[in-house]
């Protein structure tokens, strides 16, 4: 892992915890919550966003996803919603990378 200053690391942890609280308090039902991308690979830097993957039994209503996405954007975070079937079986380059990076958050 490249060197990350303690300030950047603490900022990441604070943002991660705030985002997790927002997701947990949303009305979106999920089976699994995780991160992917640079934070999951431990190659992030100060300007990196936090990429969340929420595995849902079925896609939430569009307005629910949009509302959650807006809240997370204020904390420099992004989110994708996928079903277990999509996560396990889709063969797009994005989903292959998502499966490689995915780190489930134990909350």
C-alpha cells in the first residue's frame, strides 16, 4: 500500500462511518454492503472517493436510490446497487473488477 498520511486515513474512516450510518438508516433493504475501488484495494489518495456496492434482493425504487446517492455524494462517496444474481453472474469488465475488489463491511 502506498503511504497515506494519518490525516487522510482518519478522514477516510470518518467518511466511511458516516456513509455506513446513512446507508443503514435509509429505507433500502440490502443483503450485503461493501466497498470496492481504490479504498478496497488500499491504493487510495486524499482525492479518492469511496465506492460502495449495495447488494439488494431487488432494485429499490429509483427515487430511493437517487436520494441515497445524493446524501453520499456530499461525503465524496458513490454507490452502485446490484442483485446477487448480477453480482455473481454478470461478465462485464466492470462487474469482474467489482467482484475482485469487493470487501464486505461487517456492520
